[in-house]
C-alpha cells in the first residue's frame, strides 16, 4: 500500500527552498517492486500561478519504503495558500 506521509500540504510561497517536498510511504509487503503514476491538480493553488505542475511516476524497489518528489512553488507576493495542489494517484 502506498500513501502520502501527510494529507494536508501548505507552504509559504516565499519559502527559501521554492519547493514543496512530498513524501510517499510504502507499507505492507515490500518484497517486490511497485510503481505508481501521479500528477498535480489545482485545488486552492493554481498551476502556472502558484506552482509548476508535475506528472511523473515513482518506483519502489524491493525493500524500498519511502520515496519523495518535489513541486516547484511560485512566489505571488508571499500569500499563504490553505492547501497545496491536490495530488492524485
């Protein structure tokens, strides 16, 4: 089973990193490889204004339990979005 480490994402758009780090955790049987496709989708944050959209995949090898990916955050004068882009599995 794959899940996000947290289900709520928020970030100050003027954060020094300029990226949101998203962590995906694998539980259960980890003896084989598994892949998952994912993409961002607008929620309260808007692609091209608040963030740069991502469409990719993660592959967990045997024994892998944690993977991460980043979403580039765009600065729109330091406003805080209540939630980051919705990420679909």
